[in-house]
């Protein structure tokens, strides 16, 4: 949370003042606003420093700061980072091995992660890259019930990659 200016730290000539219950008290000098805050027994907190004129609120600073941090924690709980999980295959992969990799990808997708499938070529395998595209197609077909191909298979150097994401 960015540091807020309170009471004497507010150096602006004029400020727009908002009361404790959210009612507009109008534009006044910062001295008058500070006087009003002291009479009410609360703090004057600058909540919108970029506004013209800056907006200050009459509020108990400790309580205000607590509410702000609580709101930030709630927002943090709701957000989720999407990770990219990679699964590496080779052109001469066997059916059962492919099924194992498909199940691993299914698990990643169900957790909400993106999956990058990489088909790596070594040595003489480079000569038969075009023949191996069917492996990635089969992989996507096996997971077609729960995922969508985000990026189609594409050759990048010695590997062919494809991205899968969960169906919405």
C-alpha cells in the first residue's frame, strides 16, 4: 500500500473534503479541513493525491489503514497465477508412454495451468520432422474433451512446440 499523507503532512492550499460517512463537505483550505478533523476527533487523510484539488477524508487513520490492508488481502486471495507446465516428447515415443504423458497433461490442465508440449528432435530425427507432427495432433486429440489448442504445432530450431489451455 502506498504511504498516505495525514494531518500536518498535507501541504496543499485547497483540498476537497469528504466526511466520515462519505458525504461531500466541499472545497476548503487544508487548515480549515484539519481544524474540522480535530473537532470531530479523527484524522485528515489524503486519499486521492492526483485529483484537482486533492481529495481528503475525515476518518480514523488506524481503522482506515486496517480496512485497506484487509481489502488488498481479499483481492490477493481471489487472483490466481497461471503457470506453464512443459511436457517433452520424442518422435519415437511408444503408445503407453504417450498415454502417461497425456494423463500428466490432463492433471495440469484440470488445475488451470497452460501446457506446453515439446517434441524434441536429435540427430537423424531432424530429417523426418514433417512425419512426426501426427504425434502432437494425437496428443491434442486425446485431450480434446478438456482442452483447446492455443498455439498450433510450430517448428522452432530442433523442436516442435504446441500450447494447450483448459476449455472455458
